[in-house]
C-alpha cells in the first residue's frame, strides 16, 4: 500500500471522529503511541514493534488529514532536498 492510499484509508475510516476529537488530542495520542513504540523497540518483540509502528503511522496520518497536508508531500522533501 502506498502512503497516500494509507492516509486516505485513515480519512475514510476515522476522519470524522478524529476531527471531532481535535488536533490537540490527536497530537497527544500520537505522542503516546511514539512512547509505546520506544518501549517496544527497547523490550518488545518484532510483532509488538510492527504493531506500534502501525499505530504511529495511523495517528500521524490522522494529524496530517486534520492539517489538510499530504504525507507524500512531506516525504518528498527527503527525495528532493534531504536535510
């Protein structure tokens, strides 16, 4: 699945409820998931790490959707002008 397809899937599946929740809550959930990913990287199994990566990607997609931004466009910077 391409990143833009995944972002659209998150919009279709969760977009309305994510917007109702709001960006501050979405950022809080994203941060929580990043913390869970960090813990899985330190102590978790490969399956737990994969699960948490998916959660981070889902919440990042939700935030991008609420900001009306494209993750594909955000990633393009690393293609055209990497830091």
